[in-house]
């Protein structure tokens, strides 16, 4: 069985060999996820403005008060406390009176938006993972063909992800987080089985659980070390790019960072594919 060093070396060689296809996927899926994040931010801001307006406070005034606090204005602290007390009283009155209907509607709208954006972001992330796993399995395939194949299996891949999440985390309320730690690595092979062998959603999960028997430590340890390494590299890269990103503004910086972190996710997906293949060869 290949060592961690060998798996990292193989993943790095594949990344260099297929750099253009990986960069293409990182840009496409990074931009999509970045746009979703920006939409979430704008939606949350709109919801906050609606809430503040309903309780009789202008968002611009609130932001000016925050700036005065940051500037050290001695009167701003008292004004802020008084405003917070007024908002609390107003919120309580609205919640107990006819205005409670507004808060119920606001909370429902906020929850629906959060759920919708969350599912969309999850689908994009899962589709990106599918693209990079297919790339690792078919290193000679161009990006256009990979994108086409990814679209064909994206729904099945997403359903597999949902099924794995359910099987892994549904026990947490009853037994605790330790179950996710134990069960999670046992399903790490499932996406590769689905995409490489063409198995169904339930069969891929079951085969992953069976074939990973005896390899929990290998999967968990290698994945944890590699994930920490990728995170540290991305963290340092983010710090280095900090000043140039400030020139792009918040929206531009968010998109660039999404692409950068998607590139890191690509390497991790390639590594997990290589790890899955070496485990499956010994199972």
C-alpha cells in the first residue's frame, strides 16, 4: 500500500500534469460559489435593513453610529446603548402585538433563503468535487469533456453525498459526535466507486463501508494530515494576497479567494481519489 508521501507525490504530479483542467474547474466552480456567497451577503443585508426599518431605525444611521464607536467618540457608546435598549423594547412590543406577524414572516423568509442558498452552495461544492475526482480518474481527459461528464452524474453524486451525510450524522443526537468520526472515513471510497465503477447510490455507500474495513486509520490519518497541510498553505497564501485583494474591493476579493480555496479543494479531492484507489486495490 502506498505511503502518505507517495500519495502526496502522485497527487502533486497529477496537479502539475493537468494544471489547465484543474485551473478551469477552480475558476468555474470558485466563481459560482463566490457568487452564491455574495448573494447570501446581499440577502442578509436586505433582511437586516427590513428589520431595522420596521423597528424605526435607518441602517445608515446605525452604520454611522458604529463608525463613531470605532473612532472613539465618547458620546457614541451611550447613544449605542440607548438605541439597543430602544430596539429591544420595540422588538418585544412587535413580537407580542400585531407586529409579531411581521417577525414570523421575516424569520420564515430568512430561513427559506438560508436553506435555499445552503443547498445551492452544497450542490456546487459537490459538483466541483465530482469534477476533480473524474479528473483524477481520467487524467488525460480535457476540461470540456470533464465538465460534460460531471453534469451527467452530478445529481447521482449529490444524492450519494446526501445519503452518506444521513448515514454518518443521523446518529449524533443519540450517541454523539464520535459516531461521525468513526463512520465518516468508512464512506470515503463511495464517490470513487460511484464514478469509477458506475455503481448506484446505495450500493456505492455499502461497498465503501465494506472495502474500507481495516483501513480506517489509514483513511482518517492521511486525510487529516493532508487537509491540515492544504489549509495551512491556503491560509498563508491568503495572508500574502491580503493587500492586493484589498484593492479589488470586498466582492472582487471574495471571488478571488473562492477560486483560490477551490484550487486547494481540487488537490484534496485528487489526493482522496488516489487514497481511495490504493485502499480499494488491497480490499
